[in-house]
């Protein structure tokens, strides 16, 4: 099985862009990814593309994948649209990695896009809702925030997690996002603001919830032979894992864990021959603050039930032992559904190359991305390491 390298990655700004289209946003990300490569890459050399999107706003097409690749000049290159709810582009990256490892491609493009802000609030809630279990949870009137509120309430009841600990996730990620010029909500918030915001679905409030955003992301990966032509700062993708789980929260034996995260993470750790203790930093799927706390436990960063104490310890701050969501995460950077997974990869690319500017953390050599679909029906986990094999 061949080694795979990340040679370029970029994202558009995330936010609300009424004058942009899904094509123009993707073009911004794609051009950025090409320009981030050390050497020169003729885009005609890209053998295959995998594009993640839910495809709900922006007058998008059922053939939205080929529409965006054609728009950036990849005429004739095979393109597969990947729809896996919020895990769409994380899943697209896994497909691209598989193509390189299998030898069916030497260079592959993985990316994603979404336009969310041209919809009404009701439409947005509907489309976010169908990323989960539609037959029972949604028919019963449960919103996406409502599902995660049940997870938060259960974790607070079982393990004593506090309102303040949830809010500390928001404060940390907004502080990080304030240093990211591409973040949708690029401002800091105080602990008092985060704790006392308007209720959305008790115990979650406004500051526990990520925004819905417009945006796109793109990553270019290659075999080692091609990567040696294109980069002097290699980033090897050493681990890849993907798992599916029960889509409905009510179908799971516990409300306080996401089994698909545990499975995908273990696959990735085994693939990379590392453990959670070997990870230097991570970009995790914090669609709600409780989702980040669950990720700490499910990824093995702390013991079960200890996520509240872990955030309180400062371990996941930029100067902590394992910085999490240096980009600002979904909470601050934003969540254009199909672009989120590869958007996480973009932050890992910048951090490992020392190009994250004001939010750069020195001494990082191994990073992890964690991309969740719905409330845990799909999860993709990837591990990246600087240097040649």
C-alpha cells in the first residue's frame, strides 16, 4: 500500500456571502490549494476528484461535484460527489486517499462546499435536521440542537459536567477564531457571555451552537513519487478511518458517546501505528460545545466522563498539552456542511508548515482531524505527520 502526502490545502473565507455562488467559493479554495503547493502543479495532472456537499442551498445541482470541478478547469477528470451529511468532505478525503493508495491515481483532489445562508431559518433547520434520523426524531419535532441538548443533559447528569465547562469550549474556540481571518464568527466572547446567552435547547444556548455558513475547501494529495516533485515540506497522511453508526440517538445504548468516533479513531490509530497519546493537536467537530467534549473522550484524549475536567484543566488551549480547534472550530470558524472536513485539513496543513500566522503553535508534528455527520451517523478521522516516511 502506497504512502500518501498532503501537498496543498486551502479554504475560502467562511461566512455569509450573498454575492458569491458555490462555484465561486470553490474556485477560491481550489486556487488557494494550488498556490499553497511549493512547486508548480499543472491542474491537468489531477487524476480524480471527490467533492463533499449536502447540496441544499445556493441553487446547487445534483451534479454539483462535476459542476465545481468543471468551473475550475478540471474538464474530463472523473469526479464523484460525496454526500455524508456534515462528514461529507472528510469522507471525500478518505476516498481520495484510497485512490492514491490503490494506485488508481497519482494526484487527487478532495474538497467540499456549501451555501447555507440563502435559506430561511425554517429551511436551514429542516436541512440540518435531515442530517439525522428523519422518520422518528424529526417527525417528533426534535431539532438538531435538540438532539445534542439531550447528549449534553445526559453527560451533565451522569458525570457532573457543568454549564461553565460547556461554555469554556465556546470561549476557547472564539479566542482561537478571533485570530483566524477566514472565520465566520471571528470575535472573542467572555465566559459570562457564553454562560448567559439566550437558550436554544436547554441546556444549550446560543453560544453552544455553531453558525451555518457559506464556504468551500480543497486539498490536493499525491503519491510519494509525485509529492517529492511538488514539496519541500512533506506532510504524510499516516492514518485514515471512517465508520458509520446508528443515525438516531434513540437507537444507541448511550447518549454520552458516539461509537462511530471511537471506531473511526481506532482505525486511524491502527493505520498510523500511533495512539491518542501521540497526537500533538486536533481539529474536532464541535457543531455544539458538547460535541467537542464528547470528542475528547471518544478520541481517547481523556478518560470517559472526564471531558469537563479536561477542558477546565487548560489542556486544549493553544499553550496546553493538546491544543484543539486552533482554527476556531465549527463554533467560531463556521460550518458550511460540505466544506467542514477538508476545512479542518487546511488548518492542519498550515500548522504543520508553520503558516498559521497569529494562531501558530510551535513544535507540532502530528495532527488529527475528526469530522462527524449528523449526531454521529458517520465519522471520518485522519492523522497527519510532517516528514517523509
